[in-house]
C-alpha cells in the first residue's frame, strides 16, 4: 500500500512507514500534553507554595512526572496504532496532509471505522481533556494567589512567569482539540491542515524562542551578539 507524501520527491510512503509516523506522533503528542500539565504544576508550586518549592519539586519528583508523561504517551501511541492496524484500505490513498495522521486515515478506511472513532474520541477525552483540566485547575489556583498579592510589581512578576507556558498551552491544546475531539465532523480539510501545522510545526518551533528568551543568560548572549553586529 502506498500513500501520497508531500515531503519526499518520490511523493509516496510505504504503509509500514505511515504506521510508524502514526505511532511516533501519538506518543509524543500526548507526552507533550502531560509535560505541559507537569509544568503547570511546577508553576503552581512556585507561586502558591514558594517556600515548599525545593522540597516538592525535587529531582525525584521531576523524574517521576516526566516518566509518567512518557508512559501515558506510549500507551496512547500503541493503542492508536493497534486500532489503525485493524482497518482496511484501498491499494493506494492520498492524504491531504504532510504526514500520516490517525484522523484522516480513519476517514480513508474502507472498513467499519466505528470502533476506531470511539477509540480516538476516548483517547482525546481521556488524555487530552484530562491534562487540559489539570492545567486549568492549577491556573485557577495560580490566578487566585496572584490576585491576592498587594504589590502591583509582584503581580506583574508572578504573571510574567506563566506567559510563556500559557502561550504554548493555548496553541497546542487549541489545535489538538480542533483536530481530534471531532474526528467525524464536517470541518474542512483546509482547517485541519492549519491545525496540524500549529501543533506539529509552530508549537515546537516557538518553544525554544518562548522559553529561552526568559533566560537571563540567553538575553545577555543576544545582547552581546547584537552589539557585535
């Protein structure tokens, strides 16, 4: 089975490679969602319980949070890939995306996709919605704490520590929910393409910029580089 590819000059990709793309994308997509939830917890502890930060966010705790995020991502990736492997397709198909993604693949299948739609929707709800709710709850607590600060400068500094994280969360969750929460909707393929570009290209591209520019050493290096030029 061959699929049209927009990346290589050959314009095709083997079915096995397409399955591998689905596996990798689903693993790291959900992993990033839970890593963002872990980062929200980090900011919650730093702002709401600053005196306990070093005790709570110990290296052991950070390791456990990262490991749990990858385990959840692995579970999602394996489950989605197994679901896809049970589907039947024509001898060749064209995907209107730049990589193999589970949602358009389900739409292209010639077999009964009811179970696959249920698995996709369940995974999006169980993993995506749950991690976003965790982020939301932590930021409600963070906002309440910041509003209780009397100093305007203190409020500004506290809010500034969350802006980079909130920017990434907004882009990633917004695009993912649009793409995966309603896999059987009548939304246009063009809109799906924009959503895919947002969470697969724009978000990873912005992450180094968003987070590193808050680092004092990076700011100083950029300042020196600008002066040199």
